[in-house]
C-alpha cells in the first residue's frame, strides 16, 4: 500500500484546519482513507493532489460550489470559463484601484489648499470634498465610499439555527421607553454575565420602526412575544456610517441565498411569524473595529414558500389597443448619478451602492403609457420610475413587498406579497400607467391594480396636470440588475 498522510500532518503542511479538510470531504471534493487500528482520517497521493488544486482555486476566490463543478466536468471548459471570469474581475478591480488612486490624489490636492493647524479634523476632508456639488452629481467622497465598498473582501456566510424563545421587544418610536429597555438589559447582564449577549435588533417594515429584542426571562417589565427561531443566513460586517448599510449588508446575504443550492429565502406576507432582518453588535477578539452580525431568515429548498399575491383581473383587459410600441436601445439611454453601467451584447448591467442614479430614456413619455421590462437581479431592487412614481421589486427590507407611488405626489405604497422575483431568473414585467388606473403584470399574471391614486382624482376633477417624464430603470444598495429589454408603448412618438 502506498504511504498515506495523516490528517494532522496534512493540516500542518498546508496550513489548513482539520475542520476545513473534513468540510471539503463532506462536500465531496476529496476522499479520505481509513486504515485498521487508526481512528483518524488519512489521505493518499490522489487526495493530496486534489487538495492542492482546491487550495489554489480557493486562493483565486472560486467558490466551493464552482470547484465542485470543475471536478465534476470531464473537460476543461468549466475551469476556463471560471478563470476567464476571474480575469474580468481582476480587471474590474484594477479599474477601481485606478479610480481610487485618482480620488486620493484629488484629496491630497484639496488638503494642500487648507490650513489644518486650527482644523485638524479628518471630517473636514468629507466636508470640503462634498461641498458645492449638486444633488445629481456624485461627490468625490461618495465615489470614494462606493469604490472602497466594492473592494472590500466578501464576508463569510454561515447558517445558524436560532432557538424559539419568549422574547422581550421594544420599538424605537418611544425613546424614553427604548432607553429604559436598554437599561433593563444592562442590569440583567450585570447579574447573568453572559459570554455573548443575546441582544438583537430588527427592522419591522410593517410598522416602520427598529425594535430591540432580548430574551424575556421571568417578570419581564416589557412587551413579549413568541420568537419562533429557525434557520438564518449570517455574516459579519463592519459597522460603518455608510448610508443604507442595512440594505447593502442584507443585500449581500440575499445574493448568497439566491446562489445557494440548499437554501432559499423565507418569504412572509405579514408580521405574524416574526422573522425579519436582524442584526446584533459584536466584538471580535483583538479588534477594536465595531462590527455587526446580520441574520436573514431562510428555509431549506422546497420546505416552504409563500404564495405570490395576484389579482383576478384578466391581463388582456388592461392593455390599451391604441398604443404603439417602440423598443428602446439600451445604449442610447442616459446615465445619471452614481449608477455603474456595463454592456454585454444587447444587455445592460446596472450596479450602485446608493439609490440616486438611474438609466433614463432621452425622450419624455406621456399618458397613457405602458412599459415592458425584461430583467433579472442577483439579489434585489429591480426598479422602474416615471415622474414621482416608482416601482420596486425585491425591496431590501421585505423582499416580498412591491413598492408603488403616485406619479405626481410620490408617496410610499407597499403591496405585501406581490413584489418577489426569484434571483437570477429573467422576469417579464409590464407597468401600465393610465389616466384612471395603474397595473403591474409579472410573467403574465396581474399582481397589482389601483384606480384611486391622487393624480387620478385630480384629473377627474378637471385639473390640468403636466404628466410627461422620461422612463427610468435602476437598482440600489449593491444589487446587480441585468436589463435585457425595455419597450415603451404610447399613442404617438415624436
């Protein structure tokens, strides 16, 4: 028998934990050998060669799932495709580093123009670079924050099962009570001295407030509820002051869930099950940087799924036969704000960390109007807009909610249960904006109908309203949306 390497020796030679070796075996990437009178795993020459391949591919940040595809393929096509994709990523990172270099040089030029003797405060850097810039233009500081966010190493995602427990809860709309809740937690932990604090926060979009959560125990002086526990996808992020960090961090987890072969997002249409985005502050040993651990509720694939809400209004009855169609050339659309756009053949790939930028038509469109969009997202936030009206799918805080707005007055109308589109799958979306109704159709099903928006009432009362705007498509909070097609339907085109 050829000589076998013991798991401990392999761990020391390749600087890899025995837990990681066992994980690779559990995932079917390597195979150990067991010998009589020895209870530990051993590895033959073939397994060692396979391990060396795994370590090289992991150094290239190729996922375990993709490594499995490489090993399962009898040809080199899969490996070559992944490596070419990695080259594209490296080129994108090189471009980002060049942008970052230019921004830092710009910071240096600006700093040299100021006297820091009396104002030795790094916040001045933010204030001076952000000053005197219009709302529609991305400031150097915004560019800096976005580029460095893109260059951050992706956090490791794990799956945890939280236990069901009687939980105390307090929302932040009453600051006095909210402060008293945190005082009660401090007093409780002074007595119990837990190794890890079981303190959580979550955002309940159904009520529009953040809540603090803590296991109730006996004689709890605050409201309580039965927290159902369950599976959660978890990752740790820096607790930085970047705007919309909750949406961005949770969006990363949505992306991971969308790519998972074992888990899918837990979808809820109401707050009765009480499983929302949660986070908690954590302190890592040896690190003074504040961090937060995020929790997104998940289930095993095929275990449970909420039904998508639809209406019984026939799709055919919503189409206006007087409208004519025009296909929009995606490359002819104008880019605004901090939106990043790249083109693959006839498709446009959209990305931004914020939510201000958009891709918009050059021409303004008038009512009646129909917009056909074919698009997919890797996580969330497929967005259309027209005037002050927006249409949002896979909303970050409640992915099943679809957001709609009034064309003139804006506003915020969440339609729970109607807004989810599975990640990485193209959807056919139709948005109909008539003078007397709005409707949304997804993949041939009517998900939304409304005939009492404020602008409709104003038109009925004879008010003259100027309703003529460009059509915009965009994304937000780190989601990547791929647009395959946009078609505009209206009575006439200039």
